[in-house]
C-alpha cells in the first residue's frame, strides 16, 4: 500500500515521457532500456545510482518527518549546507587524530543542522511566523554564508576557485568498492532507514502523527505540541546536516558553491511522491536517481 502511490505516479510519468519521446521521433522502449541499463546493469552505474540516492533519501526522510507533523519545512537545503559547513570547519581546523576529528565533525554537522532547523520552529511559536517563509529564506542565508567563506576566509590559498582546502584524507569516508564512488556513507543511510522504520512505532512518532492531524486534537490528547514540533524539527535538521556531511566527506572532500545541489528541492518532491512513508520515499528516491544518473549517461 505504501508503494502504490509512488509506483502509479512513476508509471504515469513514464507514459507521458514516452509520448514526448515518440513526438521527437525516437523509440521510447529503446530510450528507457538505455536509461535503466546506465543505472543498474553494470556495477559502475549501479553504485553511481546508489551514491546519488543516498543524500536524496536522507533529505526526503527529513522533509517527511516535519511534514507529517503538519509543518512544511522547505529549509532542508539550508540545514544541509549549515551541517556540512560546520563539519568542514571542524575537519580543517580542529587538531587531533583524523578518525576522532572525523567523528566530531560528523556530530557537529548534525548538531548544526538541528540548530538551524530549531530557529524557524522557535520563530513560529514566539512570533507566529510562517514556517514555509522562514525555512525558505534561511536557505538563502546559509548559501550566501557559504559563498562568503569559500571566496574569503576559507578559500583554498592555492586556488582561485570558489572552494576550500581538501578535507584530510584520513577523515574521508572510505570507498566500499574502489574505484567506484559508493562509500561508507551508504551505511549511514541504511542506519537512518532502519531507525525511521521503527521510529513511527514509538511514542514520539505517534505524537508527531497526532500533531499532524491538528494541534487541538493533539492538545486534547495530552500531547505537548510545542515540544513535539521543536523535537521534530531538530531531528529533521540533524538528518539534513548528516546528508551534507556525507556529500562533503564522501564525494567532494571540500566545500564548493552549490554543495547541496538540488537535494532540498528533489527531497520535497520525493517525500510527497512517497506519501511521507519510508518505503515510498525509498522507491521515489531510487526513481529520481535513475533519472539523474541514467539520464545524464
């Protein structure tokens, strides 16, 4: 049942795409065969698809969590940027054993994402500000801060490009099957998925769903709405920060302009297409990864 809606939407999208391909004078079956072959069949393409899906799934989980509480969090991109920014600062400037610093950077990145998501939730409760507007505007603040740092205080002194120095090799996420791009951040994704599968069966998960049905209903049921929303947004932001950490320490190894890519926007689409459900989100995210990787190939 959880996979029904995304599967129907995907099939409908493929049918519409087939019409467009036919209008261009091409064979839809041949195009789709090429698309999926360049996404799954060979190890290189399969691992590229899984690598691309990793941040999308985590960010979609973050989006889905807040939306199930009835609060539209459009700030996943900003929270992701903030998380990877803080994690990179720790990695570049904190002395110590590489493995220990990497763990601290990981924790700091998630904490930064959580705190950045906490800000709009506080503004909602203190000043009744729209969370949609606040989270969206905070994306710009995070991105402009990133631009300032990679073109100023944190710019690689040996390069004219908008980027920081490389994260030390001992702090990077190891490749699982060299030379392919899939790295140990994939295990962090699996951990997030497992946690989320069981999360909605916990008391907190039940409270979040209850808040999503309406504040009056939740309050009448004895749920502290304010505290539940704050916790929900913090968890959502922490996941976004984790996605940022994985992208930098597993793929790019440095801060770059547009480090988050379209992960935030795609995550919103994926979360909605997946009906805010763990299994639906995974199916939708894999489909989008196929379009991104197979389509590019």
